[in-house]
């Protein structure tokens, strides 16, 4: 089912279904990460797999879950270093976002705010 071509509406419905079923625990934990991976959304697949592994830490892993983890870790190694680091620490990036936005604001004259104060 994950490989079938879908219309945008069907894609949204499938995505919502996979998310709902995964949050309820009624879905194999590797299906949602594989869905993201097949659509070229590796960062989302890694976050989803990480959340699923934290939620299922006390459950025993089956062969499918181990295979999915191996595929995701191999795909992650293909990412550039900066993108790998972004995948490892999305919560840290959210914390830094206001600070980064403030540093990126440059007045029209080109001087940085710290240079104006000096």
C-alpha cells in the first residue's frame, strides 16, 4: 500500500491514518518511518522512528523493526554532516530559532546591531 501512487487527497488521508494508528499503538512501529522514507522525507522518518523507539522501549524488537532501524541508520549516514546534526537535535534547534532569527536580521546599512551599539 505504501508504494501505490496516490492523489493529494488520498495521500493526506493515508498519512492521517498512519499517524493516528501509530499513536494508538495499533500499527507496526516501522510503517510510518517507512512511509516518510519512501517519500524522501528522511528527517521526518528519523524523528518518527526515534519517537516510536522511545515509546516501545520496554517491548521486544522484532526482525522487521530491526531491519527498519538498519535501513534508517544507513540512509542517515548518506546525509551531509550538517543535516545529520539537525536530525539528531531538532528540539535544540527549536530553542535556538529565536536567537538565530535575531542574528540574521541585518539593518539596511549592512551594520550588525552589535556594531551599532559600539
